[in-house]
C-alpha cells in the first residue's frame, strides 16, 4: 500500500533542468478512495490496482503518471478512457516485479512505429505489436498474482531480453511527435502532460523509471490505442476486480484472449 502520493505542483518545462517549485503530500486514499460509480472506466478502476504495489519502490514521476491516467479515465472522451485502461496495465506490469527486467518489446514497437511514421513502411509494425501484446499478457498474469500470491511478485524479476540497452534506447522524441500529431483536441492536453512525465523517466538514472517510460510510450501508439478500444470491456472488468481485491484469474484469461483477437482487427 502507498503511504503517500507525491504530486508535483509546478515544474519547469520538460526541456529544462528539473526544478520543483513545490511538492504536496496526499494520502493515497484521497486519490483512489473515490467510489466506483459503475461506469466502465473511472478513477477507481484506474488507480485502485496500484494500491497493491510497493509504494516505497515507486518513482515520483510514476506517481504523477497514475494521476494523469486517472484523469484520462475520468474524461468524457471514450478513446482517452480506453487508452487509460491499457496504459494502466502496462504501468502496473512494469512496476510490479521486485526487480525490474528489460523493455525490449516496448522499445521494439516504438522503433518500428517511428520508422513506419517516417518512411511509410509498416512491415515491421505487425510483429512488433504482437510482441508488445505478449508482454502485456505477461503483465496481466503478474497483476493477477498481486491478488492471488503477492509474495511471488514481490520477489520476482521482470522479463529479460537481448535488445540494445535492455530496451532503454529507442526513438523517444520521434514517437511522441507522431503520437501528438495523431491525437484529437480532447486528448492533447493530458497527452502533453504524459509526454513531459515520460521524458523525465526516459532520462532518469534508474531502470524502473526507464522501463515505465518505454511502456507508456508504446501504450500510447495509435495502434495500441485501437487495441485498447477493442478490448475495453475486458480490460475494465479485469482492473475492477483487481481494485476490489477479488480473484481476477478468469477475467485475466478473457482479457488476454480479447487482446490477441483484437490484433487481427487493427487498421494499419
């Protein structure tokens, strides 16, 4: 459980050196105790599952990211809502393991998307997207273990890969430029906040922050957003069960099937 959430109230531009003007401490109950209003997506569904993580090992900017995801989930825009669901899964999966692993699948998708955006050649997108969905499926299993057997997650090591820099070297700026260019006006403000937070984590000196930046960047790629819309009902049900502390094993299986089936419906 998180004893406190640190929210950065003011900072300089993401292009300047970090400079915090003020930090206010809030109990996590103030952020995640909002009742479940029954909507498919709301802040309870998004933030509740994060209560099962080890807050002592959570970077400051990860805590800021959670609030942005909650705002996305509470927005009136259905695309933002569904995107918040799949981003929550990506973030939870990267933060859950006691020892962070690598981010090869996220980095592979980011680089494939950046190349496709600049060249018009989409050939590498499909296998990269499949690999990222497989990583999300592993995250779903890990998140389920937070409820079923939390100690197994506490002492676990994240997935390892053989990619350059463990998946922490990729085309960050190019990908976010393409993400922002494809965003609707309803999404732009929160996406810009997310970019600033992700950039700080991308530039950070700790692996957990680096991995989270890669996961969130990949999860914002438009093809992943399409997938989140196709699998939104299953993602929502899964995260709601986790937030409630109920066994999500069956919902996890249904969510993984929905994500895999959605791959064939993506419009490239």
